[in-house]
C-alpha cells in the first residue's frame, strides 16, 4: 500500500480516537463528582491534620493517586509537608483521602 492509502484509512481513525479522549475525561470527572456528592464527602480540614504533626503516617490520595509514607512536618493553608526517605514532599490537602498513623 502506498502512503496515500495509509493516510486515507488511518488518519480518520487516529483523529476519532484523540477527539474522544477529552470527552472520556470529562465523563470520568462528572461520575466521580456525583459519587462524592452522594456519599457526602467532606474536604479534610487542616485542624484535623495538624494533630498528626511530628508523627509517622501513611497518607493516601485515593485510587488515582499514591500513598506517601513519612513524618508530617507542617500543615499550611492547603498543603501538607511530609519528610520521606527520598526527601520532603508537598501534598495538596484537598486530595487526601485518609491518614493512617504508623506504629514504630
């Protein structure tokens, strides 16, 4: 097959695939927001997190994120600073799903 045939056959398929990606992301976000509204998810406040400063914790950001293991150093505005083995990390408090205290 020559190049013209490849372009004529696969270019529309390629464009169709990439045109549907933003729609899938928007649909995924709307489903997640509906589930959160139904469950009554409340954003974690900084006062609750400040109780764990200086303790070793496992911080989970949910199914789409990661787990961070380390000591909470500080909590300012919307950010949690965590000291890990690799260095200091900042986590947005809006995405924190759970905090578990590690026993040493």
